[in-house]
C-alpha cells in the first residue's frame, strides 16, 4: 500500500477561506449578479440598504483579515443608503449566518 503524502509546516489561508460559508456565498452571489446590489437584494429577498450594509460589514472584515498584507480592500463609492441601526445589523447578520459586525 503506497504511503499517504503529508504536508508539514505553517501556512496561512487565503483571505476568502477565512470567511464563514455564508460570507463566501455572499461574495459568490455578488459576482454572479455582476456586483449589482439591486439584483442581489432581489435574490436574497432583503432590502437594498440591508444588502449594502452586509457588503460594508464584509469589506470591513476583509480589511481586518487582510491588514497584514498592507493592501486593504476599498469600499466602492455608492449612493448613500440609509444606514440601519447596529441592533438591526446584528439581527440580519445572525439570521443570514454572517459573523456579527463590530460595533
């Protein structure tokens, strides 16, 4: 029976793999909808401001995870959506399986 290969050492994961499965799916949905938050809000059955806030929270998380590389992800300018309260953002984050945003 051939020996199974083993890999030893210390390796860092790509930033995408450090996200929760729901956050990864959000990114995939974003790409599938060509970055259209309007289409994403329909696909996710959430309001546009909620989807925008989810994206903003994800960008903040990516910036924290990627801070070691010195190349932050930048927030895409947009028409200002109504910012929901932190309490509502926590509710939607938990409901959608995202990690709760930092206050």
